[in-house]
C-alpha cells in the first residue's frame, strides 16, 4: 500500500471518534478493536499493527494491508472478522477432537461457550460493518 494511501487511512483514524488516542512523544497512535495504527513523528511513516492474540503487536502482512483499501473503519471491522473466523476454526477443531476422543465434558462445555462468545462478537461486528455499506 502506498504511503499516501496510508496517510489518508491515518487521518480517517484520527477523525474517528471510536478510535482511542494512545499517542506519546515518539508516535501518533489510534486504536480500535485491538487494531493499532501509528505514525512515527520523526519520519511520518504510517504502519498498522494487529496483536494476533499475543501480548505484542505485529505489523500487518501485505495481504492484510489490502483489507484497508475501503478505509479505516471498514478495514478494522474486516480484519477483526478475519481474526474471529480464525479463532472459530481453531475452536471447532478442538471441539471435534474432544468429541472424538471422548474427553472431559467440562472442557467441551468450555469450548462451546468460547465459540458462542466469539460468534456473538462476530455478529455484532458484522452488523456494524453492514451499517457502513
């Protein structure tokens, strides 16, 4: 993605009242739904980061940057939905494994609750995305 396109997306994030301002002396930062966009004050370079369920942020891949072609908010929602789909796939595999190996009913119940929780979040973000269209 071109730096001019990233600048436009950053400006959209700055104007977005739903994005939290986390700026400090070295960076201008906005965050929404765990997605972080930052501009380095020294170079004016803009980067977008996603925690990917970890305790630290990783820069988006080239493919993930393309998700932001439609703008900041649409990009955030689509990226979050992608993360939720990945989580659901992992949970479905764990549920199938628990059922096939006839393991603990408590852990099976826990996986089903996590799946339901993620499905509810997925639905809410999908509704927000649909309102943008």
